[in-house]
C-alpha cells in the first residue's frame, strides 16, 4: 500500500513542490547516456518527473507505480504522452526487454520484506534484455541519515498550487534495519493538516550485493551518489543469462 504522500491526491499534487530538489535525476539521466540505453523502465516512478525527462530526450520509457494519484500527476506533465504508464507493483511489469531498469530516490528501500525485495529484483531482471542493467541507490546505514529527520532540520514553507504549505518530518521509530518517520503538511489556505507515515529498510552493501546475485545479476560497480557524497551506494548490476 503506497504511503499517503504518494496515494492521497492532495499530497500527490504538491509532491514535486515539496520535494523540488531532484538533482539526483541528472545523475541517472547521465548514466542512461553513459550506458547507451534507449529503453528504460522506471520502477516506483511516482509523479513521473524522471520518466518525462527521459521521454523528452527521445527515450522509450515505462513508468510503473502502485499509487494512482501520483500517476495522475505524471500523466499531466509535458511529454507524458510518450511514456507508457503502468499502475501496479513490479510484478505487473510488462515483458519489455529494456536496456535499463532504474529505481531512483528511496524506492529500493521501501521493500521491507525479504520476499518483496527478491520478487522486485527478479521482476526487474525479467523486464531487461540479456546483459541489460539495473541501477538504483540505497542510503548507507552506517551514515545514520535518520538522525536529521526532525522538525528542526526539515521545517519549511513551500509555495504550491494549493497555496502555502508548511511541512516537516519527525522520526517516529528506529528499529534497525527499519526506520519510520512521519511527514506533516499544513495547508495554510484552509488550515487542513495531513500526515504521511513511512518506513524504509536500510540494507548494507553486502546484503544488497547478495540479493542481486541471488536474483540473477552480477554486480558491475558500486558508486557513490554525487548529490549525497559519502552517504549512499549506487548499484549497477547486469542481468545474467536468459
């Protein structure tokens, strides 16, 4: 079940304004060119910012996400008509034989159960051509990113189509490898207050590599994330066999 931040239409419509710093997407788009990918599947595409960016650049893109409200936002964006939108989990991925599968942002960490994570990796593999690549990032648990998830550090006033929204995040539970937090959104136009509770799973590098190998990938490279130096791992894994 998607978090309200993505599934509630009122929050989906302001998501791109609240989470406006997407410098990480240029990193991914640069890798699309580096690897010569012309067909891309974006798992957990959310409001479709990356999918539409790639479509604008002439790529063949499938964007899949279980949150209908987020997909509705994506479909309203420029170049959205060139994206194949799929509502569902990775198990609903079409057999497209893509050059590249991506999971940007925190997508790879929303799979809390080992079985869900394994099934997602295998679904990504099935969507790739032989020798195709899977690229995604995870936060390095040793860096303890959650220590900055508090109101003092995250409080902001954001201009949105719904007017000014006051937002912040509060850490609600740390029981490693699981970390839970709550986003609060105050709509100044009418005083309504919405919240969204989320949980991420923090897997270390060795655990992720083992899961990739078990799902039929070889780990080609593990890079740092230029937008969060020293804080994340960016995995580049190649599909093995048929």
